[in-house]
């Protein structure tokens, strides 16, 4: 065969792989720094400005005070005396309002972006996201049903349950139901990926019809509630939401990250993946269910947050390549950063009026995506 | 590795694609699987690769039933290159070939794994393209990358489904030389589905001819690739031309 005259030293592949790995880790570190900076900025910024020092003191007190109360010996061993924040309102503003909202944005960004990158990898389709598989329409329908019939149903069946909790539950259940239906339809037709996507789109339209029907029959008050939920946002932030979502998000992230090599193998096609020892159907079922679980849990608290699940993985693929060991954490960091920065801009740009996060997110993410496309692929980091 | 197929029957739903096929392949042999379109070559290869489950019959490698083997164990023994290849955007040549080492990689990639990737790429003359993206390659180059992925897997049994279909004449010969070396130097067993009768005649130790899902003939190329057999399977008249380079099959009338 013809001899290639370009790279031919025995360690060429080794050098290429190792240098690419270092650049990828550097990118992940840079994204982590951006996210931390965004968290600090979001905690300090708002209708009432809080200094970075006060924010630090509030956070330190929030961590250390309960620790010292629970473990009196620790205070004696490691005595740390911190002054109270200079602004007496700072504690309430930071821990009561901003931190839960920041953490909800971070957790939602992580969940949706990771779910999107995994779903795209599982189905080898760049248009797949939690939304193109019908999940968002189904969750919307569940929420709309809860908003319209919730008060009547809860009044008779579960008087102790708040209407917000019912909305969250219904959005979550219908999100899962959609994925189950999509999967069963695709499975009955040989589990081809095109059938899976088609089934997702069709199920999405059916639930969309249900949402439109609910809009049509609901009273003006309820209609406003539905529209607000559909717009999505971090209005529903609370420490309860953070405590529920943190283990869900962390657990799902770890499970999906451990599937990284199998997802890489799937990029060569189902047959090849199977021939190198992967149970493709089991991988796809497990991956889709975990990704659906993570995203529907977040959607239940935030309403519809589009774009992140589709665009964050794309942007990350351009930056860091197709290796899911790096792609999944990269999507998580970028998704969290984009959503948090967008939410902070959305609540401060016309302060005290808050605008929907989608407006800012589509602008920031869309412009960044266009920049990467126009910049060209030859200057990728891998 | 000795491969034994015993009365294998495989179907897609109610349509039987391979019926009662039995043959044995000895270690180090290169076996060409030939036959017209739809004769069941790809189905048989997928069945051996355990991608399709046979309705009846059994396949054993070195006496072990492949249906009872663990997928990872199987992956270290059988390498498969499909007829239609798939890749995703932003995948590089190196990453694609590295997937061949998947059965041996837990998480991080050792220098040893990377040197195997290097050797596999060198074997198909693609070492210089390790950093290129898959969608920047020509169809022939991509095919060579997928062959390199199977080489990196280093199994004892290679299954190639029409590996020369996208290649020009020079690269067809190059790939067939590589498969030949796998058999002679490494002692690997190679089954390759081919349409080119001359390649089968020149490079295979044995030829298995299939038609309408059934095995028509199996044996040495000189014994089974006869004008009568080709006429009955393909409906084509051929003559055998001999010169200083050997014997060649020339189709003369359809």
C-alpha cells in the first residue's frame, strides 16, 4: 500500500492523544472557573447589591454556624471568628433568595445539558434533546392539567397537598410517561433510532395538542398560570428544590459519566458497538431513562427551559470533541454557566422587573454558537 | 481459532435469509464468502458476529458456543467491520480506531493501547491522518479507518463485510494483502464477504459460495470457482485467462 509521508514517528498517536487530553482538562478547569465566577457575581448582583465580602461572610456563617452548633468540639479545635456582614439584610438576601435560585439554575443547567449530550450520543442524532423526544410537551401537559384541574382534584382527594407540588408531580410523571411511550413504540418497530426520534416528535405533538386544549378551556387566571409555567424560569427556587435536585443531579451525572466509553463506542453504529461487547438496547434504555429522570425532575421545578439541552452539547462538541468522558462534564459546566448567567442578567437587566430567562439565554447561547461555527473547526481544543 | 458453523438458520421476522449453513474454518485461513446480492453473506457474517441471533444451529469457536460467551469475552475474540459504516461529527481517526480497544479499556488509556492504535493505523497507511476528522476523509480512507479499528481490536477471528467496496483498485489490493498477512503472520482466521471473484480467487484459502441463503459450494478457490458454478449462481458466462501473473476470471456474457 502507499506509504504516508506525514506523521510517522512511533509515538505520534501517543503524543496526539496526550496533548489533546491536557487541552481538554485545561478547558474543563477554565469552564469551572467561569462557573464559580458566575456564582459569585449572581450572589452579589440584584435589585439590592451585596458586596463580595459580605457574600463571603454570609456563606461562611451559613456553613460554619450549624457545624459549630452540631460539633462543639470542632469550635474549640479550629476556632474561626468571623464578623457579621456589614449589611444586616445580606444574610436574608443571599441565603433566603439568591443562593437557592443560583443553585437551582446550576443544577438545572447541568441536568438538561448532560441529558442532551447523552441523548444525542445514544441516538447519534444532533437534533435530539429532552425536547425533541416529546418530554417537554408531555411535562407541559402534565403541568397544564395540574393548573386547570388541580384545585378541584386536590380539594377532594389530597387536601394537604399544595397546588405547586401537584404541578411538579404531574410534570414529572408525564415527562416519564412520554419517554416510556416513545421507547415502547420504537421497540415495537425494531428499536431503530429514526423510529425513536419520529415517535418522540409524534408523542410531543399529541401532548402539545393537549396543552392547546387545556389553554382553550381554561379560565383567564389559569391561562396566565399555564403561560408563566410554559415560559420557564427560576421563580420556583427554594432550598427544598435544591435539596431534592442535588442528589438527583449528582447521581444521574455519575451514572451517565460511567457510561462514557459505551457512548463513545455507539458513535460507530449499533452493530459495531455490539461487536465490541456492548449491549446496545440495554445501554440505550438505561441512558434514556436516567437522562429523562434528571431533566424531568428539574423541569418540574423550573417550567420549560429550552435550548440548553440542544445547544450546550453542540457547543461542547465543537470545543472538546466527541469523547463523552470529557463531553459530559463539559456540557454540565457550560450548561450551568449559560443558564446561571442568563438568569442573572434576566433578573437584573430591567431590575426590579424580571424578564423571562429564555430571552437572554437564546441571545447569549445563540451568539456563542454562531461565533464557534464561523470561527471554524480547525482551531478546536482537541 | 477454529470456527464451526453447524446448520445455521437466520431470519428477519418471517423471512429466512440464511438456511442450514454449515462449514468449518481452520486457524490462519482466509475464507472468502461470495454470492450474488441478497444471497445471505452479510446476514451470515452478522450472525457469526452475534449481532443477529440464529433461529437454529450453533456456532463454536475453539469448541466454545458463542451464544454462551460473555459479550466482552466475545469482543476480544471476534472483530467485525460492517458493510455500511457510521461515524459522528467531531470524531477523529484516532478516536475511532481507539474504540477497537474498548474491550480492554476500563477508563484511562495506557501507552500500550495507544501504540496498538498506532500499529493498526500504520497497517492501513493511515498513521499520518490520526488527527483528522472522520468527515474530512474520502470514502476509501474511512473504510481503511474502520479496518484499522478491527485490527486494533486484535481478535483471533476477523469478519469483514465487503471491505473493498469503496476502494480503488490499488487500495483493494492493499486491503486484501493486509487480510492475507493477518492469516499468514498472525495466525488469525479471516472471513471476508466479497463481490470481486478475482480477489477471492487470488487471496482466499477457501471460498464459500452462497445463493438464496444456502451454501452452494465450499472449498479451495480452484475447486469451487468454476465456470459452471459461476454460471449457476450468477447466471454469467466466464472464461479463465492465464498469463505470467496467474489465472484470472473474465466475465464474457451476462
